[in-house]
C-alpha cells in the first residue's frame, strides 16, 4: 500500500502501510469533505447603545419587527423555537446567557442540518469611547457553502446594520 496525501489540506504520510492509517485517512477525508461543504462567517459590530437595548433588539419580537426582521416569534429562553421574517429563518435557542450570549440553531430554505449562530455581547472599554457602546461578535458556523456569500452579506444588509440603526436612533 502506498502512502496517503489529502489533496484538500495536504496532510500526508508517505510511508504509511497500515490498515490503521488507512482507516484514519478515510475518516480524515470524510471530515474534510463535510467541512468543505460548509463555511463559517465571523463579523463584529460596534453599536452606540447599551447592552440591554441591543439584547432586546435581538430577542423581543416587537423590537425585531422595528428593525425589519418581522413578523417574528422570539424570546430569550432556552428551547424556544423562533421564526424571523415570517418563518423564512427559523430555529431554536440552544444556549442563552442574558445580555451576554445567544446560541441558536438556524435553518433557512430546505437545509437538512442547522447552522449554528453564536452572538456575544460585551461593553466596549468606557475609557476608549464616550457613552454606552456595545460590541456584538457574531459567529455563524456550518453555513451551506453555496449560500455562504449571500448569507454573509445578508447579515450586514438585513440584520445587523438595520438592528444597529434601530437601536442607535
């Protein structure tokens, strides 16, 4: 048996001759193949509003409708099934740390598996800014590759920038 080279990531073992290495490689190849079909989106936003105001804009249906994500069903309880834009986006809250962290399973379209959204909120260092400033770090994992570019832009155009404008006004 010749050695193995993963053409996706370059991992290799040119002298491999064991069944154990072959099985390890097949598992590695399968994981790489899955990971190459999904993407991760990372974005960060600085919002000139309190954490409380930003949090409410993320979890209160009335606030969500105010910045354009409605009609919405949402709250800040673990296990809640939510819908945004009348159900175009839907999922479940899987972790909630009030005013700090929101983790959700997200579905859109006809996805077989959920993507995972994690939103962290924290106060910007008051010595570097005047007034209340909240930083929102967004991590959206397992986004279907073929939709990642549109979803990444959608976070800016339809979600976070409208939310930012809404809470800053």
